C-alpha cells in the first residue's frame, strides 16, 4: 500500500475523515508534522496537524495557503461539526492544492496523531495479492500458505480475530482457542508466568516454541506499527513439525499483516465510538432509539433503565501517585461486570462518572425494579474493590421502551446526586429516588433557590462568612451550622463538633455577636440554614 492520502485515511478512518481533496486522494504523503505557531512551515508531502486551530478562523485560511506554498499534502483540523467545510476554507484549499482533513468528534489529538503515525509506519509494507484491506479471514488463509502451518491472528489481549481453515491434524489447544475465540486461560497464565508474552512483545523477529510436555509446538510473531504492538500471528503444525523456514516467513507475514490489523482496529474503534455516540445522544434526549437498537441489538420496544455511577466524594484512599479513575474506566468496568451477569448494556462515560443503559428488562415494573436494585447492590461493592475507590450508583426508574431512556437517566442522575451530596452519615452505596425522596426534594428546592438566595452583603450569614475568612475564625461558621442542624440543642451540637460545651457556648455567642443574627427568630434561623446549606452544596459540587 502506497503512502498516499487514500491509504493513510483508510488506515485511520476511525479518527479522521477527508473534508475536501482538490487534487484527489492519490497525493503522496511523506510524513506527519504538528503545526507550530513559533516555527510555521511544513516539509513537502507532509500532513500538517493543526492542533488548537479553529477551522473557521482567519488563521486557518492563512495556514492552508502557506501549506500550499510548502507543497504539503494536507492539513488536519479539529472537527467542524455537521456539514461540509466552510466555503472560505474550501476556496483556500482549492487555490493551494492542499487537502482538508478533519478529526472525528470522538477522537482527541493524541489518538489522531498516534493513529496517523502508525498508519504511515505500515503503509508501504507489502500486501498479499487479492486480500482486501481489513479482510482478516482471507489474510489468515493467505498467511497459512506462506508460513506452512495453521494460522491464528490475535489481538494484544489474546482474542482470536481470524484463523485459517486448515484445522485437520491440529492439537486440542488450537481447537479450544478457535471455539472460544480466545487462548485458554491456563495457557495465557502459563505464558505470562514463563515470560513468553513479554519476550514476544519486545522481540522484533519471530519466536519458536518446541513441543514440551502438554505444550504443543508454536511459532509466533508480534505485529507492529512502529513501536506499537497491534496483535500477533501464531502458527500451529498440521500433522508434521513446522518447517525450518517458519521464522523468516513469519517476519514477512507480520509486515504484511500490519496494515490489515491497523485497518481492522480503526474499523472496530469507529463502530464502538458510533455506538457510544448514539447512546450519549439517546440519554441526552436528542438521539434515536432505533439507531441505537440497530447498532447494539438492544430491543427498542422492551423496558429499559439507566444506572448512574460516580466515585463517592472525599479524599482518594489509594496510595499517592495512583492513576486517577476516569469516567471511561468506570464505564468499561461497569459494562464488563454487567456482561458477566448476562445483562445487555451500553456504558458511556458522563460527567466524570458513567451511565449504564440496560435493555430488555421484565415487563412487570416491580420485577424489573427489583432486578435493577439487586444488580446495583452487587455492582457498587464489586467496582469499589476493583477501582480502589468507593462507588455510588443512582438507580433510574424503569421506562416502557428504549425511546424513554432519557427519562430514566434523569431519575438516575437525581438519585446519584442525592447519594453524593446528601447529609446522611451512612448513605447506601446504591439507591433510587424513591428511597432518597426527601434529599432529592431538598436538592431540587436548593437549586431553584440558588439564584435568588445569594446572601446580600448585609445578611447575617454573609457577615459571618466574611469574618470567618480571618485566620482561626472559620470555626464560627461550623458552630452556627451545628447549632441550627441540631435544632438549637447546644449539647448535641457540641458533641457533634467534638468540643466541650463551654467552648461551644463561647463560639456560639461570638458568632451571634459577629453576624447579628437573632436565633430566637424562626425566620432568621430558616434563612441562615438555607444560606449555609447552599454554601455547603456549592463546596461539595466543586470537589
């Protein structure tokens, strides 16, 4: 495959698309450069990646014109949104003879640059005759003829992507691998323990394992794009030992397989992102249930519900330096846990957490709700243990069909917010809005009041907040809050703060003097408690 716009985009179609190509797609591509404002310019034939540049800006037009003068192959901009490139940018590209490419909405710059570089690294490798790009089944058959054995093409996590059909006279491990579409767990464990997988990843050539006890003969090679491992090729003997030329043949086979594996990964990534994009749109109330059903197999006319997941607020209990738990990781872990239990789900990252859409629930609402409650109750501790952080799960209400998923998502988010921001000292790890009705109602009321209850500078709470900014005086806010939350019972409030009753009485009197509040006035107490609750809510939502 030549290094052209056509070949490069074919290998990276999951992250980039052609917006306009005035000279066609057979323009040679020599390499990749990231646009540098401090040192503008590009080498001939390069793809120039315009990180951070608005494609609708005047600077974008200037860059395209300069790229034409430098004879660059094209310029890659961030996504424009729906529709074709704007007329001014298209005109500039026509005049410059430079292609316009656009990053897809779900990709970030690191993904795009890494995928393009990997594509360019393999684009000049030889192809097997008559094997269309990405047809891994045909590739496995062609490679089997090349290397002289039965071939499996595997992903980096040992899942079988394709295999050749010459399965006569092969061993039981190959048969089990093909039937399960993955190398048996005991074989994976054995090769991890003896270091074979690690050796395979770092070895540029092929490795040959002779038969040893129950371990049959194998030859294997990692398939790479530059330094990135895309997968591996494995060869099993068919009735007689592998030929002495198998190692050299596998080296050639790995070069041949690289563009095919890169294209297959791009295709699968694109399909996965299309599913996630459809799910996000449906949960936001702007997508199509039929589109998501067609892409996932979720039944559109059967009941569904949403679980909203997030980490519990508070400090990270894990060791210092541990990688943060992203919403994407939470979504992947939740999806895997649901799949192990046989649930049909789609999980997406959202608002720092995750949303899990479950379809095909029971038509009896009580049975469906009970099933959700059991699932969420099991997921919360399992995910907490896996991720090392407490996980909270808001259980959405069951809805009659997939097109009502946004309604369920809204109730799940309300429940999750109540779990995370409520004042209960021992909140359950998972609950729905029915179990959290008072907290949900209070948070809803506070949201409605927020815009109208910003404390005026002369209000008692505002005066106390200003005074509490002084060193050592912040305890006065805690004192007033504890007194109000314990219905004026100073003894209980002092115990809650862990201070002697005399200390509490002193601080309370000082707080009253500073802010001028009349704690015998029920209206003053109500207003102060609302202001303090809003301050606490704002602080919790910032964490």
